[in-house]
């Protein structure tokens, strides 16, 4: 599952993309706590193991810095930057 | 919702079919493994030339999750195994990835002697202050007054300061980070992978199920916030200033970065000096089989 942030400003050259694997997440919330921009939140839903995986609650804030990917102990989340020309094409 | 364009940067280095891992929610070991994959990613090594050796314990499971030549050895004997591996094939980058109980208690003797002899290996020690897999017994790194299953009234013995121990034994690269310092840790691991000699990185990491719950310190996330609040980066600090105390300031950073001949280099220098032309240096067989 992946969520992308919309291009809020016209001069923005890229946007952040966060990819979350809901099923391997254990809901430790490291990514939510240590996202430098506070863009993530935990879902109220459960995954198959009974944990609350995160989701991109404020997509406009995400810049794809991949801090969530560095913190994830279960390799279930990562972020990257997508060039906007690439999206338009 | 669209399909991801880029794959997960860590998945190349992992046995993804074995995931999710056995580690508890809130455990920091996975974060350290994540940093290690990023250090490998940045170093650009041939992965056939990297071997990882683990002992027993929660951190001992790391070898099973990394998609490298990995060895899961007996309790405390990861360093002797890695020494043999490195001596038989000096081309290998040997990494020992294990816990504090495995490396400093059961394998404590091997740790100090590998550091003394300056065997060419990187030792990553994930310190969670307890024996996680066997039920939270006291380790040499458990703080005084902290409760463990074998010290229900609080531990009372003096603790090891691992960076200081390895520094005094002669390690060439000694660092301490916590699982909160992900970027610094990945950079430090990359630096250490590119060095020769005995490199040692201690990583403080939360154990939510045993250490934190027994001491009523909250979840793994609370411990990560504590690391964020209480740690002070002092690169190049003397290791005598890096003692840890229960719930006190944590000094992190790269403390030692020096050069010293490894045991193979020292042996070759001495043998050439004594035997002269009669001495034939050992050549690594590399990937070639012996009969080729």
C-alpha cells in the first residue's frame, strides 16, 4: 500500500511517497513519533496480527525524507521522493 | 493509492520470506538491522564478500534475517568463529552481530582477546541490559538498582562500560549509539565497515517485554524518547567519561578511531623479520576452490 502527497505548491519539484506494508507492521509507532514533519498517524483499524499500522494522515507535509524507513524495526515502511515531471508524464 | 515505483531499500539485504521477525513490538533490534542494511547499501561492497556471525539470543537472530553468508553459532562463541573465518579467508568482511549477554558475559573472554590481538572484524553489540530470550536475567551491563528476573530486589554488581573495556584492550574503532540515532549509526557502521582491525559499536536498545516492563519504564517508544532526551553526542570523548548510570545521561558518539597493525599484519611482519625469504605469506583462497 502506498500513499502519495499532492503537489501543494506550484514551485515544488518533488513530492513525498510513503509505502506501508500493513501486514508486517507491529504498531510500535516509532515512525509516527519520529517523523520530522509529523505526517504519520496510527490507524484505528487492526491488521491480521492485531496491531494498528500507520498511515499518511497529512500527505501535504510529507517530503519523502525516509526517516520512517530508517526507524522501522520491521522493514514495513519507507519513503522516497518522486519528481513531479515524472508524474505528469 | 498507487503501486510503489521504488522497492524498499532494505529488502535487497534481507531474507524477506522470514519476515515478520520474532522481535517484540517496540524492540530496537530491528532498527539497528535497518541501519546496518543502509550502511551496506552506502558502502557498495560485494555481498559475497561480507559474512555475518551471530551468537545466541534475541540479537543472535539477526544472522537469520540478513541475506548474506550468515552463521548462527553457539552461545558466546561468535567471536572465535569469526576469527577462524577471517583467518581462513582474509578477503572477507567479517561482522559479528550479537547481544550484550552473548558478547560481554558468556563470550567476554573472547571479546577482550579479539580486541587485544586486533583481529580484523566489526563487532556490533546490541545492548538491551538483559538476557531477552531466556527470561530477563541480569547481565554484566544491567544497571545497579535495575530489576531483573534473577535480581528481584535490584541488581547490585558493578556494570561493564563496554566502550571503555574495548578501548583499553586495544580496539581501533569504538563507538556507542542508541537505536534512536539512526542516521549517525548508519554512518558509523559504514565508517567501521571500511576500516581494518577490531571495530566495536555498542548500540543501546529498548527491551520492552523484559527490561522495561519489569522496571516499569513503559513501552519501547517511551525508551526511545528517553534516549532522545538524555543522550549527549561527544565524538572523540575519552572512554573514561562514558560510564552509564541508571536513568542518567547517556554519552554517545565515536570515541576511538586509530590505526594499529592487525594480528595477521603483525604476524607477517614478525615472521618476515625472523625468517626472511623463507617465509611464504598466506594467500586467501577467495572464492576459488582448493583444486582449481
